């Protein structure tokens, strides 16, 4: 295990250095866990001498945990717009206009 500052570890994994507010949010509040509604996934860190450190493997685990594959994605929310379109399509078929 090689501990690095959080921005450096993320940059090594992704090639992009995140803004401070972004990685701090990942550490403090985390991201919503889509596979378990109501829970959150946080980036694992160690605090040492006032510094916040993480390992590249922990960054990879965080991204893997927050990524949802297509077969695990939740059903799309039904909106009023989609209800209106569905109703219009139904009426067009029923009235012989479609």
C-alpha cells in the first residue's frame, strides 16, 4: 500500500486532478449507493498529521462501487410528460388515428 494525497491518487487513477470540493465531498458525504437506496459510498482515507491520504486501490474500489452496470441500473422514473405521451398514444390507437 502506498498512501498518497487524495487528489494525487485520483489523478494517478483517472488522469484528471479533481477540484478540492469534489474529492472532499466523496470523503465526507460520499455518493448515493444506487444498489442500496438510502446508504452512501465514501472514499476510504486515512488522516495522518493533518493530511488526508488514500491509496490508488481504494480509489479504484470507490469508482467500482459507485458505478452501476446497465443490468443493475434502476428503472427510469415515470414522469408526467411520459404519462401524457403514453395516454396520447393510447387514445390515438383506440380512436383509430394511430
